[in-house]
């Protein structure tokens, strides 16, 4: 099998720009994932984020996680568990409004650091969206504009730790799923692997590369590109030894009132009378997704298409503004 795509973003500024854009295009069309190096986020900042995130887990979350595992009997399971994940998490919201100052147990230095980190990730997310626009033949800023809705995109970070698991064959770190939103940027542990994606019916490891940012595409980009780019199923495998795995995933998603639909430029002539994907409000999609996250995405699209038909029949076309 071909190797996992690793993109050197620094090469966008030189003679290899065309080749680099082609690599990004191929990754989006055939993988739904790629890994960025030389992305402009200082390595020193990433080192501090990793250090303080692991310290926070040890100080504030490890004992809590062990207690919850014990209370649920997950440390002694004998058959496969399909309704829980072996992960310890907390969430930071950045846009449309930040909650960082209100999340309990965070040291002030860590709050300040994560605000800085979020700013860098937001900037890189928007730069990547424009690169996708360029490859798709869309106007620069098109994806960002769609994501903004009436106010702003929805942007947040899931901070996860995957502690050593005594029964990794029976419990997943994170069950297989596609991501609901737009573009996802992941800063992951470079010493402990575990993230896998499904490609051509086989699970493929996403290699841990120091100071890299892993990028994957969510369901909304599949809809907007009319299926040219696909969201891809992925999972986290639990590990038995070591210190556990750190994962910091930032989700740059549409605003709650953003109307999502295939870009008109990407609907081929053969599909002019029948779009492959529905038109819907992002918040409605998220309400459905929250109940069926770990199920196939196709029924979600069909459900939104049915909802679109009902709305059109009852009140006319879905508004786009």
C-alpha cells in the first residue's frame, strides 16, 4: 500500500508549490487525511503544549479516570465493549465564544498557553481551507465564508489522553467514526501511536511524527465538495504499556446557522437535476450526529436529504442567508 501522505507546507513558497498542491489534492481525494510538517507553528510552542497537557492529566485527571474505570468494571472485562471509549477528555471552546477561563482545574499558565495554541491552529485551519479552495477551483475564501454563517465558525479543541489499557483487544481508545464538522487539525503524541484510518477496507496507522499536525476532513467538506473529497472513518487503538497517548484535536466547523450544500461549481452537468448531497443547516446535522456518531455517515446524509425534501414541500426552498 502507498505510504501515508506527509506534506511539507514550506514547499508552497518555492519552486515545488505545484507539486505540493498536487500532493494535497491527492491526499484529500484518496485519503481524507494528511500530515503537515513545517506548518509555521513554532516547535517550542508545541513542546510546551505537550508538556503541560501531560502534566495536567497526571495532576488532575489520572486518578479520576482510574476511579471511573474501576466503578464501571472496565478493568476486568471479558468480552468486547462497544459502548464506551478508553479515553480521558476535556473540551475547550474558542468560537463563537471562549470558555477557557471557565474550565475547572486548569493552571493559569496552561490557560494562556492553550489560547495561544488555539490562535495558531485557527490561522492554519483557514490557510488550509484556502489551499483546498485553490485545488477545487473555488473562489479564495469560499469555504471560510460558508463556515462563518451569520456570526462565526464553531471552533473548539478536544484534549484527550489514552492511558494504558489492560484489554486493548476488547476496548477501543476511541470507536470508529467520521468527524461531523469541517476541517480537523490534530497535534498528537509523537512517541505513542494508536490513530488509524480506514482505507480500501484496511486499517492504516497514522504515523506519529514529531511536531507535525495531522489534518482530516469532516462530513461537511464531503457535502460541500459534492463527494470529491470524502470524510474517512478512523479510530484510536488502546495500548497496553507506556505512559499513554496524548491527542489534541481542534475542530474548525461551520457556525450553527451555516447552510451547507454542494458548491454549485462542483456539481457536474450530469448531476444538475439531482445533487448527490443534501442542503441543510449545520445545527440540524449536529443534532442528528450526536445520536448516531459511531454509525455509518450515509444514513445521516439520507436523513438530511429527507428533511430537505419535507421542508421544500411544506415551506418552499431552504433559505441560504
